[in-house]
């Protein structure tokens, strides 16, 4: 079993990527404080049904997502200043179907209010753009004429209307998913590492148009089975590599250490405007967080000897993530904020199990953590202090923060945990969107 070597030195500047064996110096843990006044939390409401799932938040405080309407179907919405408004769907439902299944999902919103997502009926789903004039079919390119799955996801839309999405296809030959980028209204399907790759997905895009994500090989098409972090620049794909190739080792087949079954396994999760990329890779023994900078992939060095994941980064060179024991991806562990080779542990709300989901440009970090009673609550960590955001006005068994904007507003969701201590909510129970405004 590999162990990371403890080094006394730390990285001296933002311009130097950490060495794969470097261990960052921890700062003192954060101190968790009591929850704010529950009256400060805003229930986003519904479109007439019993459940709402928020997806994204912009700097103006607008929220988009999907909500169950009175007809029992999920419809796209935009919420602003206390009002939830249903977004229009594409025409074309089949009148011969007595009870046509129709709905949609608003998934990304720009700071200027442009929205991207899905409009679907029983047989087809379409990537769409919503603007002040209505809904527009983006005509996403697909392989073999297959319909898009409702699992397709708009990742980002810019203020000028450039869009990044991962298109997912129904039951087809490889590839089953791939990124598409729209610039000036023209769609471009981004290339794969290999023509036989099973899938490749996008995770983020910066304002320079650089896209990051992961490429996955097709089982049976080649000897080396992999999932690697990748970067697309000007339409060309680059393999960012892994820390150490897994090879045919016992650890490769251990479901606790390598649950996805890929011996060289990794994905990129975020990119800043300088083109620095963060994510996580398996190094044959543990999952480790990485920073890719100036063509070099390096281990952040946080939580040595444990699984750890980098989830978000910003323009200040800060990275946020979480890690811990073997089951960290299921129940959460210890959150961290990293900068200049220095690590600050976020602490918890009293029960451990901290998971990080997002970070803004000020360095505010959000996610969820367990209380001393074992409840999962949304939190915001700012200036060294973790604040319990509670369960929201409607209560529920758990809450999770999913986004934070530039001014510190936090978007989250409250509902029923998938199982006790789980970092996920059940998709079979009602959820409610919650906004915690910054004061």
C-alpha cells in the first residue's frame, strides 16, 4: 500500500503546482456556530404540486430548477424576488395521447438572466434556451439520430448566450454521452480521446471557453480501462493524466477503494479563468485531489493517506473539497480549504460527515455536515467560521447547500435523506428549494 511522504516544505507561491508527494500544512479547525434565525430562510414554493428541485443560482439572486405542477408533471421554473414563474415548453405534444407526458428542467442561468435546460414529452427531450422572447430549440447534435435522454444536463450559460451541456442519449452504441458547446448559436460537439470511448462528460467552462470533464473508455474495446480528467481548449481535447497508473493490482478491484472499477480513474471538477483545473484521481490506493497547472498534475497533499476530493476553485487560487475514510463519498468526512500549499480544515456541525459542494470568489464554501444529533444540515463556511443553515422553513429530514453566489446567497434543497447520514436526498420523496440570503 502506498503512503504519501510527509514533507516539511510547502508551496511558496500560487504559480507553482504542488508536488504529488507534498503534504500541505493544516491550519486550525473551524468553529461551528448555531443556526441563524429560521425566518431568514426562504421557501421557494412549488408550481402547484408537492416538490421542487432547484438547480442553479445567479449573482442577482434568481433561481432556476424544476417543480411538480398541479398536473403531477415536473415543469421548469425561474424564481425571483419571492415569485416562482413557470417557463414555457416547446410545442409538439401529441394530441392523440390522452394524457401526454410533458415537462422540463431549467438547469443553468447566467447573471444576465438567460436560462438553459430541457423541454421534453413522452418520446423526446430537447436542449433549449429561454430568453425574454420565449423558448428556443437548440437542436443539439446526436449520434445515430437517437433521442436525447432527460439525464442530459446544461452545465453553464454565459451572459452572451454561450452554452455548455452534456448530451445523454437513450440506449445507443458508444458514445452514450458527450459535451456540446454553443457559441453564437452554433453547436459544436466536443471530441473524444478515442473514437471508441464509451462516454465523455463536461463539468465546467470558464469565460475563455475552456471546458473540463472526464473521458471514459469502452469496456471490451481496448485493454486499458480508464476514466481520465480532460480539458478541451479551442475544440481540441487534452488528457490531463493521473498521478500513478493503477495497473492490475489488488487495490484496483477493491470496491471500497475503487468503487467505479476503473484502474486509472479520475475526473476534473472545476476550472478558473487562468486555466487551472482541479479534480480527483485514484492513485492505486486512495482517491486524491489534484491541481493541474502549467501542464503539470499534482496532488494537493491534503489529508494524507486518506481519500479526498477537490470540488471547487476560484480566481484567488483557492480550492475547496472534502475527504476522510473509505466511505467518505457516501457519508462525508472532513471539509478543507486550500491555498498556497496551506490547508484549513472546515470542521463540522458537531457530528462530522462534512461534504463540500461549491465555493464563490470570496472563498465562501458551502455544502452539508452532520449535527451532533446525526441530522444532515446545509452550511456556509466563511472567514474561518462554519454556520449551520438549518433545515429550511418546511423542515424535512436533511438539507444540502448546492450553490453560493458572489454576494454569499446560498441555494439549497431540503428533503428526506437517502439513508441515515447520507450525503444525498431521496428522489422518491418530495423536496423543497431553499434560499438563504446573505445578511
